[in-house]
C-alpha cells in the first residue's frame, strides 16, 4: 500500500535545509514527500496532505497593507544565544529559505495562497510552518504584524533555532491535544506574526507578550499553523507528533476516498 503523499512548499531557489528536515520528519511519520515550488507542475489534485513551509515575508498587498520599514533594536540575549544565532546566520546563508536578491517572492505568494484555499475547501490536512502559518491566516482573509520586535519589552526577542521561546497552548484546541496542554519551548526564526485572524480561525498558542504562536481552523479536521519550525526539533517527540498527526489524517482522508471509489464501482 502506498504511503500518503504530502506536498511541501518552498522557494524555487534555496530552502534546501528546511526541505530536507521536513522530508525527514514526514518520512519518519510514515508519509512520502513531493517538493512544490512556483516552478514545479501542479499536483494539488494528487495530494493527501500539505505543508506550507517557511521562508520570505508575504507581500503585504495580500492582506491589504503596504510595506513598512522598521528600525531594529538590540536584542537582550545571552552570549550562548548570540553564538547560536551566529551559527544560524551562517547556516541560513548557505541553505536560505529566502531569496538572496529580495525578501519578497510574489510567485510563491500566489502559489501558496491558492494551495491553502484548495486544502481548506477540500479538507486536505495542512500544516503551516512559520511563513506557512501566516499564509494560512492571509488566505483566510486575515492580516499580519510586519514586525514583532516592539512587542518584546519585558522578555527578550530571541531568534534562535534552539527551543528557547516559551509558548502557552490554549485549552481544548486540536494543537493542545497533539502536543499536550500547558507550556512548551519552541524555536523562533521569524519577525512577522498573525495580527487579525482570518475566517474560521482561532488562536491555539501565544507567548508571554500576547503574540500569536499558533492558529487552527475550527471547521477543518487538521489545518494548523505554527509560528516556529518543528522540522528543526527532531529531538522533541511532541513536536514530531505534529508530522505524525498530519500523515495519519492524510492517510485517513486517502482511505475514505478509496472506500468511496469502491462503493461507487459496486453500484
């Protein structure tokens, strides 16, 4: 029996590390992957599940805003976090999920917005990672904070691949059922975040500063967006359950389709 097919979006250029880590997580969870970019053929009709990956900022025109400029302030980080940040900077320079020539990727914006809407309309399990969580919100009519640094006044605005940001899961959400209720430590690699929620979405997790760290669709079997990068946390079992649940729901949807086809052929 063929394993469920999970599409994983990314940029045309770059994103190799994120793709490899996401593919590994999905394979460990029992799925198979196909990379989707603006340059690959349209395979959305073949998909059993979908991951909208991280990367460049979404153009604000997609949520009715204009590009804004923000000054960067010094971050209150430990020496260890600064060293980790330097290593992260070098890694992201080699395997960047962002185009080197621009922080915008208009072709990818259009592709992923269409894929998000298709997945929601057809009840395809979907996991949004970082930019992907933001794209789920934008595709549902929501908006974004273009910069979140100003919200971090009492706690450091860390950016690190290590799990050093604390989040609080909302009781009764699908995400809390997957990760376990209460507080969790996650990584933090992006400066933007969900602002106004899109249609049928709810907040699943926040940090101490009230920044949305995860969202989910109230009327969908599995449509979750997380602000962090679970693919870079293979050592944390609860984070890998996100991928396991995605693959399990994709297989359930696939099995339902097979049963429906069998019943139709018998009629």
